[in-house]
C-alpha cells in the first residue's frame, strides 16, 4: 500500500504565502462555480477589493467569502489562522494555544479562541459501528491525588466506541451508568455487531438487548481472551490523554467535548489519502 503523502511546511508556504492567497482559497472553495451577482443575474467576474477581504463585481455588487465562517469579523490575519489549522492538523497530539502565542505573537486569549473556533469544524456525526466493536469508558482531568480510574475524584467521565480497523466516537457523559451508556450504544452500534468490553458491570445485559457480547477481566489480569480485548479503544484513550496532559495540561469539562472532537477527527481520518491539513480546510 502506498504511503499517504505528507503535507509539508514547504507545501503550506507555497500555497498560502500571505493573507490574499488564503482568502483566494476560501473564495474558490466557497464558490467553486464562480460568484453569482444578483444585480447582473448571472455568475460574473468579481475582483478583489484592495485592503479588504471582499470581492466586487463590475456593477458594484460585493461579497465577502469570510461571511458565515470562523474567520468572520476576526482581526487576526488569515495566514495566522491557516497556520494554526496546519499545526493542529499535522501534530498527532495537538498544538497548544501557548505554542501558537509564542509562534505568532498573538495574545493567549486570541490563540485559545482561534483553536476553539477551529475545533467547531471537526465535529462529525458518527457512522453506525458494525462488525467487531470495542466499548469502554475513561476519566479526564480532576485531582492527581487519591482514587484513580473509575470513581476518581473530580474527573469527567468519557464514553467511547471504536470499530476495529475503523472509526471511533467519544462523548462526555454525566456518568457511566447503564441508563446513560446503553442508549448511546443502541443508537450507534448495529445489532449485528459483536461488542467487546471489560468486566465493568455497566456492560452486563448487552446480550439481553440483542447484542453479541464478549469480555475480558482486567481486574484478574486478563487482557486478551480469543478475540475479546479492548486494546483499540484503550490505544485511543492513550493518545487522547497524552495529548491533553502533555500538550494542553488541563481541559475544563465545559470544553472537553470540543477537544475530544479534535482527537476523534484525526483518528477517524488517519488513513485518508487526503492530507490531514487539507481535510481541515475542507471543513471551513
């Protein structure tokens, strides 16, 4: 299988050397068939207005490609926005607002807001999970001392589903009780799938509602039993936690879902032929 070509820093600088190049890309992406002018009642040639992110028809009609995008009314140069997307897309563990602040000299508040806006592009509706599916829960944040894992003080519960050799979803949940977890499973997992879990009692009775279910007993040091294991979802948790702990250090429960969306998007598109940065751009 051919290796997916990386989108290099040289590629980025060649395509997006300045703000006008970034604006031209947005315009072409937003209006692939040209800009319709209501005054002329047809698609016409619109020319860039000097020193403004606006294109104008010969009749005077103007249009801003930035309207209804995350860049609308932002005073931050487009080149810096595109670079922020490039850094987020090309780093497996993420890129912090502090690092963007240092790189471009923007305020921390501006850098944080930019990444917050970019993450709004990455929320995807999950496909139905089929075949062999792993289900697990984890906990993010909270105090370092005291209980770890299930029941950990001050931590935010996160529930995840992964299809082997496929995609993943991760959702912040209020708790990991059966009444919370089972509706997520039934909404997103095909009844033809086999679900693999650990011994957590919440997953009891999956067979009762129509799923094939196999499990491993981690408390007894059992991590693989035939096809039963949760190695894939635990691998995703590892990537997520390394990123949050090592890059972002701490994430408030209020914004945690947006960070989950970032890691889920990169994981789900890790095998795409299109470079990750280009996938980010296509979400604009």
